C-alpha cells in the first residue's frame, strides 16, 4: 500500500490492507489485534506508523518524495502469495494461435513481461 500520509481513514486502511479498524482493535477474519491509544487520531483516523509494527507490516519511507510503502503482514520471512498458482492466461503465439499458460501445467515456467513506458 502506497501512502502520501501516515494519517489515514479506517476505510482507506481496510481497502489497502484487509484489516478493519474496530473498537476492539484491528481485525481481519477471526484475528483481532489490540491497538495502542496512539494508533487512533482525532476524527476517527488512524496512525499507520503506530499500526504497522502491531500488525507485523513493514513500513518504508521515501522522504525525498513524501511517500511511504506499507508491506504485507507477517514480516520479511512471511509468504506474500497464498499459493504459487497463476491465473489462466491466454495470449496469441507467434503464429497468431491462442496459447494457454495452463498447457504448461506441471512444468516450471518463467514469465517475462516488458512494457515500453
């Protein structure tokens, strides 16, 4: 989640992370993490810098551009992907025939993407 401010609305935080801010703390599914009083700001907003360590989310600042990047829960050793299955992808091959990624199921595949912009 990219942020221009560490002071965000609970709705924006939930949209970006999946964690809802409730009276009992930050909750996702059946898991709720109590929050320190410093995590709540006036007007119902939340302080991402106070939330991030409690939720195990890395927070990195780009001071030159005034941006922050909030990583996924679980710390640096956590798996970001829940599994390694790619969604179905169909593109034309060199001859214009449709090619499905799933035709390579069971094989290791390296996808290389490139954009000129």
